C-alpha cells in the first residue's frame, strides 16, 4: 500500500501492528480508485476499520480522515478546486 499520509505499517488510530486492513479514505466506486491513485489510504486494525468504533460506523472519525486526506492532497498535488473536481466535494 502506498500512502501519502502514513509511512509505518501500523493502525493509524491506535498503533497496533496486528490484523491490519488498508482503508481507502474516500470511497465509492470512482473515489476508491482515486484514493488509490493519490495515496489517500491509511492502515487500520480490524476494530478501527470495521469494528464497533471503526471508521465505517463512526462519522466523526470518518470525517477526520477525509479532512486529513484533503490536507495531504492539497499539500502534495494541488489546490482545493482540484480536489473538489476529482472527489466531488471539499471536506475543509
């Protein structure tokens, strides 16, 4: 997994290295491919990915990661308008 957000292979939320999943921060058919293309992914343990406190059930955590991804995208690839044209909206 290539990520512009995270270099270490550990859960972004808790730091564990056990039972990791790669999480595409901005998902949906086209957005998942774009997340892959631009490295908008992080490692999450099973609990923080699909568990009861995971990003797929925790709207605040999901929005936090989306804002983080957009900040990294803008720093690495371009302006907010470019992010908006690729992903359909701004989270910032």
